[in-house]
């Protein structure tokens, strides 16, 4: 139910990495970007001027050539200043960089080098666990355990001693608990997640947060022991509400209940699209997928409402589709009209 990648470097991703990192880093790669569906204009324009946020409140890196930045440039070129201003709300905030399956070392190095050059911390998302997403829109992942361990090693080599905050495997633990992951794969998944956390925590400037579901699922009594088995005890903490829409207040309540069962572990909250809370209409099984009427949430910051909450983050990149539902393009593709709606409803 999250981002997916193609097998080749798209022109959009290639342009982004080239601008930020230089042509030397573009031997190959993967993309979560692409041309939008439904008649929306593709974001193939040069980037607009995008600046970093003040480091004291928001130490995370803003990609100056991401999908939102390119959409700003496209709207500015067409003279649509109102739309450009709305999308700039997204473009000037740091969002997660989802590492693709083919060149993890190259991508992790590129993002962390660019972030370090800006005196910021890269926010990376790892989503390549075997048998991921239980056959839904973002099904796939590494071919097997050996491939996954090699992929994690590549990510770790790419990060090196540069600062990074890493969100590990959205849904992976939740799907162990809710029965979505078949029993024959469960022990391997626990082992792979714990291996990933251990490897990443061996890096001296990397913080690691293991995904722990959301307030809508809301079963701390069932998930806290699986989280521990998967490596939460070794991590800096856990992440809640990744790519979902539950309010920050409800997410903090859920996180604190879970923290109490994990020895006071800290956590981070994905606030990227939770400004209007969750969608309550339509098919309950797909309320998470491109729900209408949603809004951007609190902007990323380390100044939060609770000492247990290390940061509000935009882990899911707002404006990118959840999947081919409700008229959306494939998972991970930029969707300009949806992005505009998120920004417009956020006010300001």
C-alpha cells in the first residue's frame, strides 16, 4: 500500500539526481516517479528555486528537484501562480526518499551526500522486504532473504558515516500480526527485519525507526512483542501513521500506548496527509487508498507536542498516488490534481 518502483531510471528521477548529485551518480537507478494519469500534466519542467528549512526546527534535507519542485516550475512556466504557490507548500518541505531495489548503495550515497552538503539529515525509507504488501498495489520486494540482506548492506554502505534517519519497512510487522503474511514466511521476516535494524544501527550517525502501524489499527497489545522480535529494542524507536491519515493527536495516543509496552521507546509520526484525519466513506478496505478530501498535515519538525515524539515527518511524499484506485495512477506516481487538493485544503 505504499510506493513502488520501475526497473529503469525514469527521466524525472534521472533529472532530479543529476541536478542534485551530478552525472557521475547516474549509471542506473529506479524510480517512484512517472507521468501522471487522468490528463494531468507531467512534471518534466526544470526545477524551481527551492530552499532548505531552518535547521533548528527542521534538520531534514529538502530535495530541490523532487516531483513537487518540478511541478512548481511547470505551473510557474504556464503562468498559474496560484497553483504554483499551493504546490510550493510541498516542495519546500523535506519528504522521505524511498530507496529503489536495483541500486541501493548508489541512491543512499547520493541522497546522504546531497543532504550533508546542505548541512542536513537525509530521510530515507526502506521498502523492499520479500513478499511485501500481501499482493496489493505495491506487491513485490526482494526475491528472497539473501537478496534482501545484500540490499540492506548496499544501503548501509551508501549511507556510510553521513547523517541519516531511516524508516524501516512500512507494514512489514503489521502484516505479521494481522495474518496477511503467510505463516511460512514469518520467521524469516522477523530475522530479516532484525538484521536490517542491526546493520543500520552499526552506522555511527544513523537513526532507525521500525514501522509500527497506525491508530486505526490500534492494537498495541498485539504488536508490541512482534516489534521487539523484529528489532525495535535495538532501534532508536518506531514510526506510526506511515502513508496513512490518522490525526496527529490520535497517532500520538497510539504511539504512547505502544511506547509504554516497549520500555519508553521514542517514535516519529507521519503527518504528510493527515490534516483532515481519515476518510470514513466508501469501501472500508480501501479507505487508505487515495481518499478524497484529505489535506496536508503539520510540517516536518523536531519540535513536537510530546517528549516521546522525536519528529513529525513527511514519510509518504504527498502528491504521489497510493495505487490505481479512485482514478489514480500507479503507486508512487505523481498526481498533480490530488497534490493540489491536499495543499488547497491545508489552508494558508
